[in-house]
C-alpha cells in the first residue's frame, strides 16, 4: 500500500499517482467500490490496486468475472443508489464489450431521467509496447462522440492524481484513459490540494510560443514537447497545449492560442479518420479561420490497427522527428 | 417449392414452444391456494383489483392508439397476473425494473388502490403495504408520461415506460427500460449490488421477455449476480413470441428456467396466468434474496394476446389455434372465475370493479390529455451538476 499522499509529495510515477488517487478517495469516501478483473489479490494487470484488498477488504475491492457489459451495467445500477463504482478495464480495448452499457445506458441516463450515474471507468490504453492490435488501441473517440460522457486523458502524474479523484467525485460517467506507456516512465509531483469535485474542460499551455499551436494529450503531449524543444533550437517557437480533459472540451484556450500563432496542428496517437483531431480542426475553422496562415494539420496514427512488431508499430506512432518535420512543413506554407 | 411444401412464406406453422396442453407441466409450480382459505381469497381479491386496473389502463391506450391519439403502444394484456403478483412480493425500499409489458407491476408498486377507488377492497391491501405518498398524483403523472406531457416523469423527453421514478422518502425506486433489450438486467442487478453493499435486506426485481434471454447481458448479469449472491430476482415473461419469432427459433432448451442450473441458482417455471402461483414463487424468491442466499430465475409462462406493438401484423404469425388457447387462459378470467367459484365475488361486483377501474383510467387519462405539452425550446442538460 502506498503512503498517504495528503501532503505535497516529490516526483511520483504515473502508475503510483493512479493508485494513490484511488486509495485516497477510497479512504475519504466509504461508498467508493472498485470492480475489475484480477484487481483483488493479484492487484490488477498493472498492479494499480496492489495492497488494496488488504486495506479495503473484498467488499470494496471486487474481482469480477470476465464480463465487461455485465460489470459496467452493475456499476451503473449501483451508482444510481448511492455507490461510487470505479471499474477497471484490464485493457482499454476490452471496453468494446461493454460499449452498449456506456453509450446507451450510462451516457443517456441523466438526460433521460435526471438521475445521475456517478461512475468511473478506468481504461489503460495506448501503444508503444508491441502489444498488438487488441492491447494498444487509442479509442477515446468512440466515446467523445457520445453526449453525456466525460473523457479524461492525463499526460502527467499530477493530472492523473487530481483528475481521478475529481472523476470519482463527479456525478457523471467518466471515462478515464490512462496511458500504459507512461505508467512507469512519467514522473512528476502530485498536486494534492485542492481536489475539485467535478471534471471540467481543461486545456493547459505547457510551453508558450509564437509560431505554431499544437494540441495533444496523453503520451503525445510528451513527444510534442520534445519536438518543440528541437524546433526551438531552430528558432521555431511552438505553443504546446495539453488537453488533460477531452470532454467537455475547453476549446477557448485553443482558439485564443491559434489567433495568436495563426497555425495549428493536432497530434494524436489515435487513428486519423473521424478522430478527435478532426473535431478540433473543425472548431478552429469555425472560430478562427480568418486568423489562419496555413491549413490545420493532423499528425496521427494511420488508419490501421496497431501492428505487433515493435518497429512496425513505432513507424506508425507520431515520433518527435515526424512531429518536427510536419510542423516545419506547416511553416513553409 | 412444390404444392405439398408446407414451408411457404405465409403458412402458419405450429410453434414448438407453444403450449401443448395448457402449459408444459414438468416444472410448473401450481397454485398453492389452500381450498376455501379466506386469507388466500383475500390476496387474490387484492391482486385482482390491480390486475383489472392494469387491464383497463391498457385497453384505454390501445383504443387511443387506434384513434390516432397515440403514436405507439405495446400492450401488457395477458401479463397482468405475473406483473401484479411479482410487485406484490416486494415492498417499499426494494427496486423495481420494468419493461414494455409491465404496467401491472408499476401500478401495483406505485398505487394505493383504496385511495384511488375507496372501498374497492374491504381493508388496506394485506399482501403488501401500499406505497406511501400521493397515489393520485403519481397516477396522473404516469398518464402524462404515456402522453408525453410536461408533467410526465420525463417532461416529454422519453416515451412511455422509458423513465425512472425515485421517491426516496417513500422508498420508491423504479427504473424503467431503455429500448435495447437485455441492457437493464445488469443495471437491475446493480441496484441489488447497492443494497448488498449497504448491508440492507432490500431486493431488486426485474422482468425480461423470453426473446431477450438470448442477449449477452442476460448471461453476464445472472452470472455475476449468482457469484456475488446478489438479492436479485429475474422474471422471464415467456409469452412464447418475440415480435414474430417463436421460441423454437429463440432457444433450444426445454425450459428457460433450467438455465438457472448453469448459474447455480434456483430456477422455477410457473404458470404466469395464475396470480396466486406467481405470488407464491415470488415470495419464496424474495425471502431467499432477503436472507442473503442470492438470486432466483423465474420463468412465467404466458400467452401472446396482442401483436408485438399495436397496429403491426405480427400476430398473424401466431397459429389461430394457439391464439385461441391463450384467449382461453386470460389471467383476469382465471382470477375472476376463482373468486366467483369461491363465493367471494358476485358477477355484479366484478362488473362494478371493472367499471370503476375503467372510469378512473378514463378520467385520469382525459385529465392528462388536457395538461400542458412540454415547451419545445427548453434546454435539457446532458450532464448532472
Ligand atoms: C437489443 C435489441 N434488439 C432488437 C430490439 C427490437 N425488439 C423490440 S421488442 C422485440 C421482441 C422482444 O421479445 P421478448 O423479449 O420476448 O418480449 P415481448 O415483447 O414478447 O414481451 C424486439 C426484437 C430491441 N428493442 N433491442
Ligand atoms: Mg416474448
């Protein structure tokens, strides 16, 4: 079990930030219950709930059968009567088996009935580890297209901690995408206070610049920052915007930045067609097209499932080098 | 295709799942009514009043559909014994999850019939206490809900039984359906999970058509509920048809109740036209759930009395003889015959109950018709705040 994190702490691994957020929220609120496959004694596929069974007992840390739809449905029903369930998908990819419960039951419940569904689903997603077509996908857009859901995509430990606690407190269904590649690589301080009790749209400027605005989330924010550093040495100043929350979308920050830089690129690990980059590009065109000096560019995965071979996979995920070269092209327009 | 080929598109083939005599006999729980018991007659009388109210409710809306006053209606006719008796087995504090043919359960759960129709029962309902709160208002709002009025439970945003009603102060926790069949079974089990987690002895009941037992959610939810011993009762309303699909094309087992074996829980098949038999099965299941012993799967055998929805031609798929048989097994006729044969009711009293129920329904629906429509420009939030 991790130590109490109620005080400002030093650098924390992303994976530990998630564990800490769960544990701290479970300590603070006895209605919080975890459900998932192999999360109890085993501590989950990524060991996020290691030690939880001992601290919180098997009533609150529930191993489930392999039944995503059934589990999410049970979580929904219980959340309507006072329980605060946090459901772990073993891998984000498997959420497709629970899709109907999320998009039809949970997402529409408040609109239909005015009865809130305070539910969190944690989704370990993303590639970079040679895990193949069914353990590497970036599927946030399946849910961004559904009104009534909130979608979170932290790139940093601090956001991971703060937003998971906020997601559990939020009275709406929240899909919390945690990036597997960042689990044991990203390390930064936790922001432990104050914890908001709602997920609101957030965009944060991680690096200010005057030449191009980039928008990214999750792992791609780290790669975009690397690219911005390289370009800075060439005299190109990139304004890097991170979206820790994708839905609701805070697009005002993006528009304000694009009005300043007059160029924009969206970088995402998800596939291109119909991806969230298209939505952001459309918003920029709606509200800032007269400020633009170049077309809005999307730098994304190609429209293909994730291949197994690490080299094949790496060639598809936007790299700092590819981001640099595409941003340079944008400046040449 | 030859002249002799019986497999022509429009021939009516017998449905192998249809009743061979009345109801398949092997698993049927028969009526437990001790002959001549006044208490038992009293229970039946109580259920009958609600069954009649439910019947009149549906007849009214069927009629409104025919006159074009309503865009869609799924009839509950024929399901009343199962739905009313099931709702008689629960109490305030329990959760109820219903589908499109469960008006009987809703009316029984929401309403104090004596408050609406004084003297219809000689005393307060005895099988279970009536729900507290304002029955008249609830009934009116229910009618508004059916008609998409502002005062309905969804202010016109959701159709008919696709709504929830929570009145926490009275222990009323009713969750309606979404269209996607099977989807609400896990949600119902989830309410049972909340009860278990909170250490209460509350239970959840949920209905499902025999057609939707083929969905994955049926299996997933029953399996988890069984592993976790959730206080959950799933009632299959087996009316032998799903839209136009007979049971022979829906499942290959003899009895859906037998599936319980695969979950390690009790499964009971019961004559769903017999309110007393259903009540007895449900009371056993509810007691088991309250005691912490887990779920029960109940299969209530019913007849198909109407088309899938009013105005479609799906009833043409049901062989004439089969349909006639269902007509002869009308749950209201059965209850009324028992009450008359037992010397409890006269035919005249039965007629009076029917008339009073019918006029209550007509008055309430008329009143709802005159109530305001929703403001079509109102905004409705997708998020809770
Ligand atoms: C998932 C899903 N698929 C298809 C439908 C369309 N549909 C509505 S009712 C129905 C038949 C339902 O049959 P059954 O479950 O036996 O219930 P019954 O209407 O006979 O009471 C169908 C196919 C639906 N509502 N949901
Ligand atoms: Mg059916």
